[in-house]
């Protein structure tokens, strides 16, 4: 993402939002949460 040249703010915002929602929160595990993904942690905590 850091090497991608965005045409405007909206395009950058949508790309970053997608990355966080589709990849970071659903697939990436977090040591500080006990190794679940943020989405898994949120389901258990709710």
C-alpha cells in the first residue's frame, strides 16, 4: 500500500479501509489479544 499512488483522498481512504477490514482485522493475529484476530476477540468479548 505504501508504494501505491492514489488518485485522490477517497481512493486512498477506500483502499486503506478495505485493508483494515478485509485483511488486518480478519486474518492477522495479535499477541496483545492472546493471539486471536481482532474480529475473533470482538466476538468473544461482546
